[in-house]
C-alpha cells in the first residue's frame, strides 16, 4: 500500500502523510478511551461497590478477583449454578456468605434455617424487594406474594397461610 500524501497549499514544501496522522490520531483516541474506562472502573469500584458491599460480619467467598469479583467462576459454572452454589455453601460450612459480580450489589447465600425464618417471616419488613424486583416480576407474577412488599405482601401472606394450614 502506498502512502497518500497531502500537500498543504501554504506549506507546500512539507508533505504530510495521512497514514501517519490517522494512526497517531487513532492511538490518541484509543489511549483516551482506555484511560476513561480505567477511571470509570476505579470510580465504580470506590463508590458503587463499597456502598453495596456485604455487611462486615458476613464472610465473602474466597477467590474473588479485583473488579471481576467471582464472575469468572460463576460464568464457568453457569450450566450448573445451583450445584456450584451448594458446593460453595458446603465449603463455607452452610453459613451465610456473600459473593460478588461486577456492577451488581453483593449476592448473599443463606442456608441456615434460623436465618431463613428470620428473613422470610420474623423480620420480613426489613428485607424489602424494592422497585426493581417489582418491575421485573410484576408482568409474570402480578401483585402476588413474590413481587410485593409491605401491607400488600402481608395480606398475600395471610391469604396463602390458610392454604397451608393443617386444620383447614
């Protein structure tokens, strides 16, 4: 491939190669893009992840990578995700633990029946599902127990409790 030379009228004695200029310009854009991506990742790591980190008394699954968290391991085990989580629960002695994925809040895995009862029954009002869950599940589940919070959830729970009552 030959070089295309652009001769500028006022500087006709100085040939300017477009190949050299465009490759330098491309390098500048690529470098700027990489620097912006690194800054955005750092900013996200400092502000978003720390705000959504698990509570200090919940152990984090070992093997998390910086920025990526446990995403490589999760992606590798995606076809058998529930078996992988059960294996990790076994590794953590069936205690509550957390794992992380990029750009998401920490995931908590709860295996202890007492903790499950506390979360799902005793102090359910402390663990709201929020607007995101409602928006995503409402088209499929309506305003039922799995997509609602607060008084709506309590009403749904009392209604469902009668179905599981042994006496009637």
